[in-house]
C-alpha cells in the first residue's frame, strides 16, 4: 500500500495501560466548565453572570479579538460560578446542569444548499466555530480567512492515545456530513489515516485520504502538514479534530450545538482502562466513577497525554477538546546512583544506558520523575534525531529564549506549535521545558503583529 507521508525521525513511547475497546456511558455530571485557558491566546469577554439561566448553546463569552466567535454552554442549567485569577483573568465558567437538555435551535433544514458564508455563519452563531484551529500559531481560526487547506488527523501516535476509528464507529453519518460541510470552506480537505488502516474511513467522500506511517510525532497534524504541503508566508491552514467533525455534522443535522466528547481513561495504574461517552467540560469525578485505580500508588491525573497534558485533580473538569485522561504514578522514589549506566534504570528512555532502549516493544510504566535536573543546552544532536521537520529545533528554542523575532521567523516558528516539541521535552538531557518556550515565542510574535 502506498504511503503519502512517511516519517522516519521520532520515537514511540510504548506504555502499559492502553484503553480496551469497551465503550460505556459515564455517570451524569452535576457541573460542567468552560475554560478560556483551553484556547491558546484567547481574550474572553463574559456574556453571563452567576445565577443566570442558560440553555445548551447559550453564549457564555466571546473573543475580544473577534466578537463573532462565541463559546457556548455545553448543557442547560444555571451559571454556578465564574472563577478568576490574577488581574481578574477568567479561568472558568461553571454551569450547574438541570439535566433537561433544553437547547438553542438554529435553522439548518436547507443545509445542502448552504453557501460557504452561510455555513460559517451557522458555525459562528452556534458556538461550533472554536472546533476549528488555525496554523500558524494554533489559535482559533479567523472566519474571514480562506484557508489553503483543512487537515483532519485520524492518526495519533501519542502514548496511550485514542483510536478514532473506534470513537467514531457509531457516528459515521455525522462524520461524513461534517466532512461534506467543511469541504465547502476550502478547495483542499485532507483526512490523514494510518497507512495500515482498515476502517470506514476508506469509504468517506469529499475529502482526500492521506496515509501516514512513522513513529511519534508522525500523528501530529503540524508534522503531517509540514511533510505534505508546508505553509508558505501569508498562507493559512485550518485543522479540526475527528470527533469535532462529527459534532459539526450533528449541528447541521439537528440544528443544535453538539457537545459530545468520548474520553479514554488510560494509564499503568488504571485496572480497567476503557472509553466513556461524556460531554465537553464534564467533571473528572463523573468520568472516573466506573474506573478502578491502583490505590497502593500515589498518582497524578493528567488532562490529556503524558507529553502535553495538564495536571488536574478529581475536582477538575475535562478540557474542551480533550479525548484522553491519563493516570500515572507520582515519581517520588529516589534511585541511589541512578546516574550510573544500567543501574536500576529500567525506565522509558531513548538513551542506550537504559535497558528499555533494547526492549522497545515491551510495554512499560512511566512516572512523573524527571530523572535529573535542568541543565545547560548543549549541542548533542538529541533534538534533531526526533524532530521530523526541516527545522533546527535547538536553534529555534534558543531564538525564542532570546526573543529574537527575525531569527524565530527564519527558523520556522510559523510551522510549529508547542505540542510538536513534546517528544523533545521527553528526550532532551537538558530537561528544558521546550513546549513552554515555544509557546512564549509564539505569544511574542502575535503581540508584535497586533
């Protein structure tokens, strides 16, 4: 079978705790939260107050940079709390559900004849537009732009990540409809899949299939774009996650905002890792009620994957576009003389001094232990070995640290987002937070342009 995108550089972190192909319904959540911090570089303006009654699809806040972009309630109920941080920054809007599922209605009965502008208008008014992200920067797409292409990656190489074919097996019609509507917004709509795929994706219409092969980060949509059709200066490319394509299809079929979210609870300390049907912003506790966790170990709960996820707790809420909850042990065990080669170091690593290097096919456990402290960045070639773009990652990181915008642009800052450096965070012996450095670099450029 031909391969359209073949990635050679990278590394697969083979962890124990992958979700079984079991789909259950999670417990109903009493509260739901929408967090502006889930969206990169978003400046929200609130539209509601505590105590207000809302329906599913009622706007809660909008983007100050583009007031047309609304963020809506995933359920009907009452605004329970509005949490703020420093300088009154809005952290989250919490909704207490009434379980009635009253929804705002939109006229979509004639969707087959909608023009591109009419499709955009429905997506904006319904609050569905935030599903669409833009490259460069990884921000919410500007509806005024015409994208060079739209990419949907149904191939993930992240540790313990979800199987999108399994997630969408009961949503095939909505997924196809979502593709058809998105295809009217661009001349080039691409769906990337595993090169060995054998699923309903082979029968999809209105999108070009791209077969991808290679280790992580081959599943990152930014890596796929770079190796297929790199972004040139002034061009815009949009990306959408597979389940959100299905949610877009559901919107046009029913005329209601669709807040479905399928979540996999995974990790080496999870005794029954599996999938759950849930809702955007659900409480973590409602999803974990049917999960058995090894209580002999102190664990860390991650909203997302082990590379780029955010630490949360049982009282937190699911991130907006997140399909994964990862639970791993806290790494507080000290290894005496752990720096010695081959001594008590059967840990996930790319180093030849670890036994795991020679047992790459064996599923392993990972903890939060950094196995070292932050050190100076030196020229070792480590980053280049795992970074499958024609970009010098170490030089780009240094340019971001120096806030040298011209050099950042020359080194390819427009083609990357923080998640593309997740594997570098894991593999680099300097223990730097490359993702955070790249994030600040992108923020600097956006501020300079605004």
